[in-house]
C-alpha cells in the first residue's frame, strides 16, 4: 500500500477507537470509553466527514430521519450519535429501525466516501463501522451491500413466525385466561411445528382447567366457604358473621340470609351442601338450612355441648355428615348420633405438630383426610378410622414444589377420584394414586364440584366465584 493510499484515523488516546471530531469543537467525548479528548487544532476547522445536513447548521433529528430513509445509514448514525450521546452501535441500530432495515436484511446504502483530511500529510480518512471490528482496528468499507436472497428472506420470515408461535404458546400455557380475553379465536393447529412439542403434535398444550364463567359476590365482606347442590345451585358463605347467598348456575342471586347462632363472633371457614340442597354450617351446633334460607334444625351439641364448637364439616358420598372439633373427628348417622370417633390425639401421633383447628375431607370410598392449621401434612384414614398414609408437608422452598403446601384450606374430589388441594397460592391436583397432575392459579379459599364435574372456587384476591371445566383423565 502506497503512502497516498494509507489510512490515517484520529484515534482516542485512551482506548484507540477512531474518532470523528465535530467542526469548531475543541474537545469531544469518546463514544467508546467516554473519556474526554482534546481535538488537535488542525482538525477543528473541518470534520473528517461532512454532508449537506451539516454544512451550515447543526444537524437535527429531521436530518437523521431523512438520511436514514435515503439509505445513508452511516451518515445518519454519526449525526444521531452526536445528538443523543449513544455509542455508534446503538445509534446504528436506531437508524436502521427508522429506515425499516433489519440486520438479517440490510438495505443497500451508499458506499462510504473518502476525502482528504486537512492534516499536513494529506492522508485519506475513511469513516464507518464494521461488524466485528474492535476500536482502533482498521477496517474495509465494501463498495455495496448485497440485497438478501429470496431464500434468506423466507428463512427470516419463517423464523419470525416460529418465534411468535412459541411466545404465544408459552403465554397461554402459563396464563390460560389470556385465551378468553383475545378478540379472535386461535387456531387449534399451526402450519409449523412448535419446538417444544413432539413431532406431529403442532398444537398448543391444553389447560387442565378452563374458566368458563365467573361472577362477583355482592354484599359479602369476605366470601370463602362454597358448596353446590345437586341442581347446580351455588351456596357462598361470608367468613365473618356467616351471611349466606345462593346463586343459580349463571350467577343470578336466588336468596340471601343470615343463620341464627348463639355466638356473636361467628367465623365460617367452610360449609357443606348435600345433593338435596341441605346446607350444613359449623357453629356451636351444626346448623342446617335449605337454599331459601329456611332453618331445618341443628345437629350435635345440644345434649353434650362442644366447648369450642364445631370447626369443620364434610359430607361423604352418601351424604353422611362428618365434623371436626378440638377433641375428635366425628361421624353422625341418619338420626344425628355419633357412630364414629377418631380422637385428635390419635391423629397428632401421626403428625409433626398439633392439629390446631382440624379440617377434613371425604373421598368416594369413604376414606377420611385430616389436616390442621399448624401442619401442612395431610393424613389419610380408612372409613373405620384406621391410619393409612400421610403425604404433603410444608413447602419450605422459595418457589412452587408439587405435593408441598403452604396452608391448605380445603380438599375436594371430582367424579374421577382426583384430589384438589386448595392451598394459599393455588389448587394442586392429584390423581387417585396421589401423583401430581397440575395446578390451578392463583389462590382460592374454597372449592366444590357440581353433578357435571364442574369446579367452583371462591377467589382469594377478590369477591368472585369462578367456574372451571376440568379435563377428563383422557385429556378431553
């Protein structure tokens, strides 16, 4: 290379990066290392790169936009970098965005021009940038940038489509409610495969539980307990005071009433509703009402009062009544007499901590599930009261752990024998063998199934009842 062809660049004395001094300026900031650089007097009169946009007046953003649309990306990026203080790389990205140019399909721009510097030796100064070059290294300016081939454009388009499909699939898998809020229906199948699905299964994963309806419970301060009768009527009970509201399947209010109780501080954490529409409410006695608010009677506590009252109620598959007290788990026969008793001491022998307020649930086989307010372990007893197994336990991790719980509120069983543990942040679902299936988020207080195997739950974050359609074991 001859002397006349050599490349001389004004460099930053700190990092060695090529600099382009602004005419009339005595100093400048290096866009690479942000150090202050004094511009030699010989370079202050004229810049190493000029355009019509910077001949007389300072360049503006309108000049940047015009140059970008004309395809003069290098020139536009330099001006944009001066105005905004961005480094050259980010300035070029912004200019390309203005011009509608992407990295995988760059627009053809005018080749960088060379001009003589005003230095005494008269070297040529090339301005521009090259991907992969480091500050201070020489680079080659191509005469033209080739237009992308049709095949390359097709690959870019296909890649964008796949990225969009993957993003939609991930969002819908994590937040099923997004589907309902869309103003259009998503296709069940896509023309390209989603990378995380098996070959031939280019479909979005189905959500285990799909929300089909929800409605706001008005007039109750803290609705938690819920039950559904054989006709699909939904019974919701307020935590403080026990006020009850009954709704039909579409969320229309049927009736509302306040149970009569001798207690001024009545707090209801759960209720049980039979297929015939009898509502069981734990209090000093177990109060019974129909869905119209007419009192049917009381069970227990009249002849042998329970000191702290009845804490929890549950119904077996045959509508037999079970309850929990501070002393024992009890079962009543059809005449309201206790025919099964499991002492709390026998339960606590299998638990790491005292039960506190005991809670219970029944599966279709009559097995009894018992847990308490101090221990997140769930103990399973046979219909005759014999201990069978233990599972669960407190989740001590910072994130979600399947099969571990924070504070289980309730357990419900669907028509397929699957168990739904209503925990503080979610509802965990297990099959009949205790294997984890899925979770329903966010947190809920109570849950109950109707005769069609639809799940109803009271939301913990607002005063709503949410109805879910759950998958059958075959995934339908």
